[in-house]
DNA sequence: TAGATTGTTAATCGATTAACAATC
DNA sequence: TAGATTGTTAATCGATTAACAATC
C-alpha cells in the first residue's frame, strides 16, 4: 500500500531537504533541466541512495532511467517545506548584525521578506536598515498581528535577548531564529533555532586539534 | 580494560559537546559548583543517559552519587575540543556582517580572537571594525603565515566568496566558516562550515507549515 | 535491445535509551 | 545505612547503505 506519506518523517530527512533545494536552485541557474541522485549526491555530499529514499517519503518525483526534472523537483521540495510562497519576518535589533541581516538579499531570493526592523533604542528609530525605516520595539505586537508574521529574528545583545523572545512569543511569533549568544527559553509552541557561530567553531576545532596532534605544524 | 579512548567518536557526540560546554559556562557564571546529567539534560534537551554515555568516550569525569564538578567538566570538555587556549581568526569582509562579527565579544569570551579584518575595497581599508583597523586583502597570506592562523571567516558577498576561500586555503587556513550564501568548494584538507540562515529557516518552516495545516490561523 | 537510473527492499550499521550494579 | 547518581551493559530503535527489480 502506498499513497499516504503522512507518516513520521525522520528529522534528518527534513534537515537535508534545504540542502537539496539549494543545489537544485544552483543547477537551475546554470540552465540544467534534468539531474540524477548521483549528481545531487556529489554536490551535497549525501549518498545517492539516501537522497532517493528521502524523497520517497513524500512521493515519486523522478523517472526511472532518466532522473529528476530540476524545475519539478524544486517545486515539490518547496511545497513540502512550505517555501512555495513568501514568508514575512520581523527583525529585532538594528545594530551591525541586524543591519546585515536586513540588507541580505539572499533572504528575499529564497522566499523570506523582512517586513519590519525594530529596536528599543529611540536614537536608532527612524534611521534606515536594509531599505526599511527602523521602528520602535513597542510596535512589534501590532505589526505581528496586523501582518500575521510567524517568524522573528533576534539580533540584539545577550542581555536583551530573553526579553525580546518573550515579547515575540506573546505577540504570536511561532519561529524564532536567535542570533544572540544567550540561551533563551521559549514556550513549547514556539520553535527556537540558535545560530551560534562559536558553537560551530568549537565543533570544527575538535577535528582541527586532532589533525594537528597527528601532523603538527611546527612553530620554529 | 579501559584507558584508550582513541576510538572512533560518533559525529553526534562531537556536535553535542559544545552545547554541554555552553550550559556549563552558564552554570559556572551562576555560581553552581556541582551538577548532574539530569540537570544538564534539562538545559540542553538531551537525554541524561546520552550525556553520560557521550562523556565516557573520553574518560570518567563524575562521581557516583554526587554528579559532576562544573569547573572540572568545563576544563575536560575544553581540552577535548581543543578550546583550552586562544585561537586566532582572520575575518574577510568589512561590511555590516563583518563588522558585526568583529565586534562580537562572545568570540573572545569563548576562546577566539580576531587578529585581522580584511577587505578588498581600498575605501574601507584604514577604517575601524570592532577595534581593529581594516587591512587590505593582499595582506592575508602574510598575516596567516606570520601569526599561524588556522581559522578564517568569510563575510563577503556571494560572488566574492569562492575567491576568498581559495585565497584562504592557499594561505594555510584549515577551517573556514562561510557566512555568505555561496556554496564554496575547498580542498580536502580544509574544513568548511556554512552558516546559512535561510537553510535553518527552511528547516523550521517545514514544522511551521505542518502545524498550520493542522491548526490553521484564520485570516478573517 | 542495451543502458541508465529510479523506487524499494533487505541487510547493515550505529546511535539512543532503559536499566542497574557500582559506588559516593 | 539510605539516597543519589554515575558508568556501563544490553535492548531498542532508527537511520544508512547496498543491491536489484522495475521501467524509462
């Protein structure tokens, strides 16, 4: 029996889909119309069998003997992820990091649109960040409910992060991307993603240290 | 028998260590001297049995009936990760994002020190970013070899990323943290970490979409 | 038909977790 | 001694991969 793909989808599958999508978008830009699990495997460093298996959780998108239609597969993955339409984002924090995120055009290109940049510092309110006028944090709740925003990005210093997270949660935000180094707490119904560069550095550091213990770089 | 912990350590273990460390540092700051796998489990959302198992890959750090000494465990994990001493970083790209990273004090607090900020735009050279004077990209190779830097951070626009990665690799950089949305290619001996906010957003989006299909938010 | 590549099964592999003896 | 919590084993669970029949 087939057809109901509503079963439990392993977390790992969901994590890999955005990578497949990135690569497919790249292939599309290069004018490729067809691809194979072997090619996708090369580009994403994922085993081809795994890619095929991952996709079958959601349906059959390829043609045996031929491969996958790039455009079609892009559409399918976007629809699975819910990235087939624009998503509105509010961004709190108009410092260097906030400005960088607000003016990052990779967001819009891949379906995310920053609808407001907010800050609690009245000195920053009224200035510009990535084409938007910075507004006061007091407006957050109204903006979120009026524009039905589900996604919030925290780009404030460590000590302000929890406060912002609380405000976002109570305003109806469902997904928070936290760029501060603070470990914020959120209610169960809110999904939190921490993007901590230091944690990623520490992770690679392990492998770096190992490599150097085996083949040390001499200091003399 | 015991003692040689040199065996293959699962990748997942290495990924969790930085999370344990973050939480331990937080506990230390709060003045806690002892903790347990149960408490660490709460704070990191990891099963306590898993935490204990992860740690035994490297030795025995706790006391039965008592728990773990916070300071001691911090030292052990730092030593496992190679984070028991400062690591020098070069940062390429002095735009908003580069400035944000350069002035991020979370780096220094956790063992990473930015020794140089570079840019290819001569108009930016000489200006300040996070307490450092911006230098020209031509100086990268010399700085990397003179100061034996192993870690490079890319904070430039998409089209310049590959060029910077190549230069880093040929200068002797071993770990690259890529903040651009470009999918750069690096030689085998260089470790690459992509930090793409969009990919993280897409990942959470899946769960958001699911949740809303089940309990939609009405627009009327 | 011969060649290619999918979708899918079955086998392997590894990671997670429960349980508990050891021990503070 | 009683209570707590580790380190470790064994059982469970799930994910990855190889292999191949189906089919373009």
